[in-house]
C-alpha cells in the first residue's frame, strides 16, 4: 500500500487522528518555547549547517581520521556497505565475543534506540539467528511487543494512547486488565527491563554524533537505558550511519544545544553520554554504515538531507504527517525528512512520499541544521515524473492539463464549462468521491458567473 492508501486508513479513526495531530503540535509548541530564550538560536542553526556542509565535503578524510583515532582508543571499527552486511557484522561480533564463543544456550542482547538498525532490519535478522533482542527504550519496547515499527524517530509509540499501552502490557507483562495509569505502566516496564539488563550478554546502541578528532562518540537519551546496558554487558556495539561525523569536540556544543530543543523542547537530553574506549576486560565495536548514503551524497540536489540529526522537528510541525501517522510512510524515517531520504533507497516503492506534503516550508523553518526539505520534496517530484513513476491518472492528467494551459482558448472554454457544471449539476455528482477526491471533506465554493479575466476585460479602465 502506498502513502495515500495508508494515510486514508489512519484517518478513518477521526478521534485518534485529531489526538495525534494535537499531541504533535503540542511538542512543536514546546520547541518554540524552548528556543525563544536563546537569542543566538538562529546563529546556532547556521553554524550547525556550515559544520555539516564542511564535514560532508570532506567526509572521506574525516571517516579515516575517526577510524584511526578510534582504533588507537582500543575500539574495533567495522565498515558495512549496506544493511545486509551490517547485520552480518553484528552477528559475527556477537558469536565471536569471548564470553559467548562456543557457548550453548540463548544469547541475550539489550538495545537502545537506533534508527539505523531499524533501517537495516537488524532485530528480525538476529532473532532468526538465535539472538534474543530486547529494545530497552520504553517507546521502542512498546512497539516491539506489538510487532510494529516505530511511527516517529524520537517518540516511537506516539500513535498509541495510554489505553493501548495498558492492553499491550496486560498481554505481555501481566499488568492488571484496564490499567492505564502512565506511572504504573512505566514502573511495570522498569521492573521488566531491569532483569533484561542484568542478563544481557551484549549491549547495542546507536550514535548521535561521532567526533573525528578523538575517535569518540556520543549517545543522547532521556531514560538512561543506553548507559545501563553498556555498563553491565561485556560487549558494546555502536552502529552509526557515516553521516553522523563532526570534525571536533568543540563542535558538539552547537549540536547538543540544538538537538533536544528541536526534538522535545528540552534544554538538553537527560543523559548525554560520551564513549571513547572500552572498560578494562570489555570490548567496544563501532559499525560504520553506508546503505545508500554515498549515493545521496553524490546527488547535488539532495546531499543536504545527510545533515539530518534525527530530531523529528519536521514531523512535529508537518500537517500531513500529523494527520496521516508515521506508519503511512512505510519507511524507517517517516515525515518530511523521510520523504526525501526514502526515494534514494527505492524510487519505485516510495514514489508517492515526495507528494505527501503541502510544500508549506514549515519543515525547513524548524530544521536545526537548515535542510531545505520542502525544496528537495519539490525536486524529488520532478525526478519521480522524469523516471516515469507517477500513477497513470496523475501522469496523463498532468499532460492533459499542460496542453490545456498552453492553449488560452481551450482553457477559457474549459473554465466556462466547469463553472456552468458546478451551478447546474446536483451535489451528488460534483462531490462524488470517484470524481472529486478533494471534496471528500470540503465544500466547494459557489461557482462565479465569470472568470476574473472576463471581469477584468469588462471593467478595466481605458
């Protein structure tokens, strides 16, 4: 199913759609209130964008510098060209860990939020190969119980109400039926996850920022689950997209000040954890993944999308995302930023996503690294058309409209016929779903007796 079909399915539940819309707009408003006290906020955005521009222009050098410094720190660095190679590398690290190699019995891994591993479909791959994977971020654990993908990159279970979570926890954790108190449900998850942390053989995290200068990386969380997992397990695997790099430690302060304010309206995430080298007797691995990023880097119109720091601000502000839900995008990263990343991966499958936008530009306005998201959405539409990926109705409709607009007499005649038809034909015909999808939830205005051009011709002064 494409985005229009999935969005229509989501929108059928009017109350949930309205609640989803209002909740995300509340987060957008929190973001606005968080930036107002920072007079230099726009300067920070510009600086962050410039740092990312510089890094992407010298990415090969910074990647090698990062690898060299990470190895000096005792970290094992791995390179993956795509998701499949990434998954094989992670499994190989797990199976060859000193405390696991040759051991029989289940292998247990705790995992903090990592959109890259979602992108690579790591969980089902590891589970298929005998590894028990437990997502320890509360929202991620909820959707994992429900066998659903995250619907938002920062708030993975934002599409669910507390009643939905209560039913899920009753089924999987044995909480009382009908329990919907958030504090009680959170405590149940805490007790459940605590045991998982203690039993874990491996801890896997994502990477928010990697510093070429030091070979270290930073993980930002609000729950502390990444820190708990890493400090208890013998092996830490960190998976990062190659675009996560920044050149120097001094640049971190720019991005740390932008990230949480843009994402959730907080001054800073509760935990901002820096990892440089493994603790004594433990292992640390970093898996650096391409998976289409170099291809996107080579597209001059779309390379700026690689600046993304995964804050989700564009989703919180987007009127289409707020009323269609993250699952309607059918891609790891939904919303406006996902709509410019996904066609790079599979243009045919995601050809409808660049059209899931009003091009209002609000996404670009809130982006902390100044990605021109709405401009790229427009440009992807041109690519979709050029590559013949438009639906037949839209393709031929646009061709017909282009011809009509090129012939003024035909255009004027068509306008007269349309205005007359709207006045004469019954409401059931002019608002039929098959003929006029725009009128599903809207009333058309009364048709004027004449066009503006006709009125102007009659009333213009000599």
